[in-house]
C-alpha cells in the first residue's frame, strides 16, 4: 500500500486512493466531506490545501494527524 498523501491533489482523488482517511479528515474538521454528494462535486475540484485554507485549518495539524497514522505527506 502506498501511504503517501498529496495535499495538492483534489480531495476526491485522495479519497479514491485512500478511502480509509475519510474519518481522519472528518475528525480534522472537513465536515462537508460527510456528504457523499459534496465529495463527488466539490471534492473533485478542491485540494486538501485549498480546503484547509477555506476552513481555517492549520496545515501542520493536518500533516501531524496523517503522519501519526502512518502516512507520508507531500504537496504543501
């Protein structure tokens, strides 16, 4: 399994590659991702970097959560 999360690609692509990280993203505050329709529409256009900026989430916190859960983080 490839445990690399690229923050610069669309959220939907990240979830296509790593569906298990949805719970991590919800826990970080990406609440709109709970809605499958939002994941398929906005998620195809917005990267995790853009989403973090829109929701005021610090990139260091996102990076930390992914790394603690065994992922390498790129694209920031």
